[in-house]
């Protein structure tokens, strides 16, 4: 039986840009490190791994995203950066926000773009998907009631 979800891993090429994007979103940088060695190779099933890792967390301390830049072996792309919503696999991570328009504006300063439109779902939520660096998609939800 699981205790909790610890984090979601996103492999990136530009670690600094990814960190800046998530910090602008409102997450806090928990820490950064470099990993390599036999245990890392065994864990991920690759040889000669050297990677930089940054962990960002939500302000409540319960949600984390691990951002990893592989130096060795180089990361590969399994799909286009602008993969549509119906592409198999993990498509996005959703965050609850207080002021969705403010968050969108701040993320745009980091190159983020809306995927689709900002919509209102009934009288409950304002919702949108935003594509940031590395093609990362985050969904934003502002509760109305």
C-alpha cells in the first residue's frame, strides 16, 4: 500500500529555464544536486549516468516536481515538443491557482503560451493549459465558488 505520491519527474534540456518557469508558477526550489555512479546507473537502467537534478515543491509542501538534465547519456526526445493532448503518456500536471490571469501573464514572461483557450467550466472553475519550456504542459485551475 502506498503512503503518498512523492514527485513527478520531468527530463529537461534547459534546467535553469525549467526551474525559473516553475518558480514563477509559485513553486519553491527545494534543492539541486548532481548524481552519478553505479547506484544511479542501476536505478535508471543506463550506463555512465551523470545528471543534474532540481526539486521544486508546492507552497503547501505536499507536491513536488523533479527536474532532471542528463549530461550523460544525452536525453532523447520520444515525441514532438508540441505533442497534442491526445498523445499517449503523461500530458500535463494541474495546479490550483488564485488568479489565473496573473499566473498566465507571469508565465508568458518565461516564454509560456496558452494551449487552447482560457475557459470557464460551469460556475465552478476557470481552466487553461499552458505550454512552457521543453514543451512542458501545466494546467491551471482557478476555483470560482
